[in-house]
RNA sequence: GCGGGGGUGCCCGAGCUGGUCAAAGGGGACAGGCUUAGGACCUGUUGGCACAGGCCUACCAGGGUUCGAAUCCCUGCUCCCGCACCA
């Protein structure tokens, strides 16, 4: 024990040292980040108002603040911030708002658990969500929970430097928002999109409330199954076994009852049913007015007969210990032909002489004839038996029995056909027959529907067992309505979906969605305006709230009583009305604000919300707004992983965003999150790689210092001394910069943050390294080379700009440190033809084409590479290196080969001879053969002046290969006949 | 079961409108340099065989289309995600 404490002590020291060492490398500290955040706020940089500029309106799903923000959330909210900042620099007027979705039930449960000092919850909120002790007890109030965490979210979002227009912040319980929701629901009701009906839910009788999966102590993710209750008559009463497979009613041989459990007689609508005592709780929540009449002794029923409701055959009742009194109604009908469990139970009973004697069943059991119902290829008339034999199942306790049951259920459902002797349904697929039989039996009052959990128990957090309750008089949104679906599809079709592969997912969900229960009993929220006992279900109040953002700041100024339906009709549809209570000028201002910002350009959300939130969002926009205000695009996010494992607050596997910011700084966190994966992919937070990201950021600052060092005086980005460039390597660097700017811009347009950073940070850094390497020898002879200073300053200036959306604090700091004017966030995004766009630079026609510039550098590098390769395998150091360039006829032939486009030597030869490119046919053939394969590996961009290129880089090459080089256009000196190896873009080499 | 998306080198992960792909980038490993030292930085190597700039084998498996396939088509295997009344 002591030993461990000592070890921990050392470990702590190591950790402390660790962070000290790293923090030494920080160039942008938290203080600097806070400084810039304050400056942005003071300058109201992100307050967006209606003006003449082109607008971009984007929203990201507002959070449900029931816990602290973790790095997964950090990614979700950084993506829109990066895009917003990018678009602003492109001169757009961008609206990026934020609100809090506080309606719903979870906080109610959390609050009561905190009140009850539930240890798990207390630990979660204290350790994972890091709520201070003095605040913890206040979380007994659900309103306080959302208040506490929404202000926490607000703080962390500010610390991340998000460019949010906070004037439009709201909570979904704000009175004016509730007015907005009431208006929407009334509107939908008027349109006939709301109906009343019944609906089964997971329910806790103790809490007297429906419960969601996250409110469960046990049984998370357990399905609710729909079962058919079949009524088997016995002495004027009914036994009501429940089943998944009503079609097997034709194969019933007997019923099973558990003689060791309590059964009761209940009265239901004039009928008397015999059910297990334990099933009453569940059934009574589903069937109205179910009254207990008395107890029934199951032992007395054993051996008696029941009547099959469909075939009218008589079946005996047998005892069985496997009958679970909690499942269904506590009795089971036996289909040994198609249910392995029934088959084996029957076998077991046959061998159980004690039991047979006790109930005097010997003859009855022996007379049971197993019946066939379903015909299945590759199976006998008794498929249950086949499977039991195949899996070698010995008795009822065998765990493989479940496997056999599931297997047969699946196979018969998907491939089974009703056997020829089954009346009315012979030849039908099982799946179809099942539905038909169920429907017919219910309409003939031979059966009814009940619901049960697929597994027991399902336990509420309060400790009580849950049941399934039919909620009656529920209100539904009619997503099943075909016209509504059609309109929704139309809306989807005109939207941009990123990534586009997700589109088919939406199409699927729109088709699949059925009516959605939009009312609930508990939680925070808005009451249904026409039926106040109901609250509006929290997904249904979050469908078109983006429209609310556009006017939220104005609504804060208004008197809530004055906000009525007429107001919203005016704002959203410009409909005039006598009921308006607000003066014209104010209404018109708000109206124009809405019509400026709408439609929504981009909606961002997580991919697990496709089937509900996002689909509802389309449904409601399609229903309520005219086409010109339909949403324009959606971006769907992936999930977050932590060191390869799924992030989950409730499992404690999270890193809080606030901790990450404290440790690494907002820019590092932003940079890592944006570089780790594209938004729609799952990203993985790996500590090691986060640290790597930090180093890379530091190097940006070092680069700036390097330039100043070369220049020998302070950098002034706002006033870069222009120099006309003549060296190809300088042009190459500028050209690479342009390529990176273009690729970054394209990537950002499509929300590809990872690719954008790949281009703007990593690849550009590589280019700069390469450039520095290429000009190293020039700096040695002239440290203050003006062209180099010009090139590097130009690169730095653009580099800072294109990184600003990602690491805004660092970029502001760099910008202001090196003479930039104002906020870099307010500067314009760089164009992608810097230098070349200026006509005075463009005298040398040859270097207009970026391809040529790239190719030149490739030739230089390729030549160096080849020389080094050959040198490596020579015995001795060469004294001279001769470089031979391809002569004109080779270029001509190369062009022909490119035109032909494939390695078809015959055709290339034919054309070459036809055009008479060269007199020596043998040489042509030889060369054609040589290049025919090479061709496909090289990009042909036309003839370029290789001599000029190599001469320009001659000193660099000589330094690299440490030997004098001689460039030859012909083979006047060619002792080893190497010149013939020269190919366009790939000179021949000879060393001596 | 229904629906969607994948399987790439030691690991993560790009590429996938066919040729510039032995395959970007990162991580790891190895070697070297810089250094008092380094968890900092730089360079090189990281499929095999060659050794005058080359060849072979490779992108789950099998088949096909093509002059040419990681990329297109078919088949199989396999992994992941969603399936609801609720954030």
C-alpha cells in the first residue's frame, strides 16, 4: 500500500513535469486566446445583421444540456465555426446562431435521482461532468440543470472561440419560443397533419410515467414485441396464450401451464380469461377495465381440454416448468412440429413418469400427434425435430435450444410456405399468412393484440419493474400521410446532402416513418394548445426552429402577450391580419430579417439523428414553408472515439472540452478535431496525436521567425516589398501556394475540413520545406536574397489567412505581430493565382501554365534522384556527369504516342512514319517500343525547354550530386552511347 | 430480418470520374545526425529481388471487362452503424 502511494507520488511528478515541458513550447497561450476572444466580442465581429451582402445561414443541432460538453461535442460545433469563418472571409454575411434544447424528460429523471442521492448519478455528475459540490445539490431542480449546463456550454463555446451571434441565444422553454411552437402545432393541425390515437410505451407504474431507454436500470435496448393473444375456450372461460407466430395455430397439440405459479381469473369486456398473476400488471395497462374475479389453481386445469379457436379441435393442458408467468399471459400453446422448445418439452414429459402419473396423463401424452404447418425446403415435416437432432440438443436446459428456436423462426419467416393441407392459406409465404391470420382472428374476436418486452426484467431507475402501457388519446403527427411524404421527398431532392451517400438513407427513413406520437405526459416543454394535459414531445418542438433564430433577437424586445399566430403568419408568410398587436414598422423590420436569412443554407447534425430530427426537419419545412424557403443543405456528422473506444458520458469515457482547452489551448483542440477526420467520419481522439498537432502549430510560428531572420528586419505583411521573380524555383513556390489555396478552398466549400488542413497545413508545409531546401545554397551566398524574402512573406501572409478558420487565435496573434492590419478574420480569403494574376509579372509566357512550373521542378528532382541512384551503384566517384536531352523527333513521336493514348506500337509507328518525324525507322521503332510503356506513366503536357530548366537549377543539382554536370542537346560527346536513352521529361545520364 | 456504409502496407487512414500508385498524410519501429541529455528537432529506411536509373508480387477472396484495375462489373466471405416515441 505504502509502496503504491510512493509510486503514485513519482508518477504525479512525472505528469507535472510532462505538462511543464510541453507548456514551454506553447507559443499561443490561453491568455492570448482569451485576449483575442475579448477583442472579437468588443468589436462585435460575429453579430450578423441584415445587409446588402450575400448571406449564408447555417445552424448546427442545438445541444440538450444535461451534462458537460466533451470533445465529441467540440467537433460538432467546430465544423460550422470553421465554415462560418471561411465564408465570412469570402465576403459573405454569415449567421451562425446557437440555442439550447431544454425540453424533454431526461433532466426530470436526473433531478429526482440527485434528490434521492442515487450514488451512480451523484458520481457521474461529480466526477465526469465535474459539477462543483456546492452546485450539485441544486441540480435537484430540473430547470436548474438545464440552466447550469447551458451556461457551461456557452462558456466553453466562447472559450473555443466560436463565432456565434450570441444575441440570438434562446432556450426552448422561453415564453416566446413556446408561442412559436404553439403556432406551429396549430398550423399543422389545421392542415390535417395531426391525429388522435393509441400507442404502446415502456412505462413505470411506480413513477406513473413513460420511461426511455436511458432511464432504465436494467433492460436497456430491450425491444417491445407485438404478440397475438389467442383465446382457447375452457368451460366457458378462456386461456389466452400469446405468440409471435399466430400461423402455427394450425399445429397446436396441447397447451402448457406452469402448475407452480399463481393464476387468476379476470373479467374483460364480458369474457373471463385465465392468466398468470404476474402478467396482470402488464396486461391491465394495455386492456381497459380488466378486473380480477378470483384465483385459479393451475393443477386443476392440467389434463383438461381447451378448444382451438380456429380449428375447433380439442387440446389437452400439460404441466411445464418452463412457462414464464411474466411473459405474455402466462400460458403457452404447444406446436412441437415447429417450435424446438415445445418438441423437446413434450419428449421430456414423455420420459417423466412421476409427472405423468401425478396428473394421470400417460395415455393422453402418448396419443399426441405432431402436426405440420409450414413446408420448408431441406427440412422434414417436423423441422423442430431436424434442428434438435442437428444441434444435438439433449433436453430443455440445453443452451443451444434458444439458438434452434431463433434459427427456425428466421428460416420459416423468410423462406417458409404454408403447407398444402392448411385451409385458406396453403401456399402463402409464412410472413404474409401470419399477418392475414392475425388480422382475421382479431376481426372474428378470436384473438387480440398485446405487447411485451422481448426480455425480462426491464427495471426503471426507481427500482420498479416496467410494463407496457397503451397510452390512449395520444396525439400523432401524420408522417405516414402519402402527400406529406411526397412533398418531403421533393424537399429532400432539392437539398445538398454531405456526404451524398447519406441521401438514400433519408429516402429510406422518409418512406419508413409512421405516425409519430407528438405528445407526452412529463418533462419540460410546451403544452399542446388545444389539449393542455399533453406536453409537446421534444423532437416535435425542434423541427423548424432555425426560422426562430432569424428573429430571436427581436422577439426578446417584444411583449410576449403581443406574440400571436397573426404575428408568425406575418413574419413567415407576409400575411396581413387585423389581429396583429405589434406596430407595422417593427413587424416589417422583423419580417425583412426573416426573409433575408431564410432559407437555411446548411443544417449540420449527427448521423444518428437522420431517422428522426433531420427527417422531421425536412417534413415540417416541406409542410409549412413555401418552396423558396425550403432548406438548402445538410451535413451529417460521424461519431467520436476516445483512444479507439466509443465516447460515452454515462460510462465515464470522455474528455471534457474544457479540460482539453486548458491543457492544450483552443487552437490545438480545434486543429486536431478538424484534421483527425472529415466531419461525417468517426474521429478518434488520441492523446499522442494531439500532442503532435500542437508541435505542428508551433512550427508555424517558427517559420515566421525564420523569414524575419532572413530579411534581417521586422516583417510587415501589410507592406510586402514586391520583387519580380526570375528563378524557376521561386515561381514554383508561388505556384505551389496557389495550388494549396485552391485545394483548400475547394475542400472547405464541401466541408472537408480534414482535406482542407491536409492541403493548407501539412502539404504546404512540405512545399515550404522543399523550397527552403532548394534555396539553401542561395542563402549561403546571399543571406538577404530579396526574391526569397518576397516569396516567403507572400506565402506566410496567405498561409495565416487560410488557417484562420481553423486556428483563429494563433492567426490573429501572428497577423498582428507581423504588421497585419486589423483582424485577420476580417480580411479577404486569398485568391488562388497570387503573383500570376498581376499582369506586370507575366512577361515570360512559358511560365504562365502552372503545369509547366510543376513539371520543371519534377524534372530537376527526377534528374537528381536518378543521378544519385546511379551514383550509389558505381564503384568510384564520377568526375563528370553528362546529361542528354531528348531531341526534337523524340518529342514529336512522344506527342504521337500521347495522341494514340495506348501502347499500340503499330499505330504509333504508322503515324510517325506518315508524318516523317525522323529518317531512321529503326530508331523510331526502338524508341516507340521504349516509350510505349513509359507513356502511360507520365503526364504529357506538351514540349518544354528542358535545357533552360536544367540550366536554371544547375548549381542546385551540382551541389546535390556533388559533381560537375554538363548538359548536352546532342550526342556529339557520347562515348557510351547513352544519349539514346533520353526521353522527354527524363534526360539520359552518363557518368565518367 | 430491413436499410445504409465499409474491408488498403506494422497501426490509423487518403486514394476509388481506370494509366503520373509500391500507393498521400499521420503514428509506430529501425538507422543516422544534432545534442550534457532528451519525451525536442532534422535526415534516411520500413513488400521482395536486382544494382546504370530496373524487375516481380501486392490494396479481403475468387471471377470478369480493358492494351492497362486498389479504382469499373459479378460472386462469396467479413466488419460496422441505424431500426423510433427520444435526446
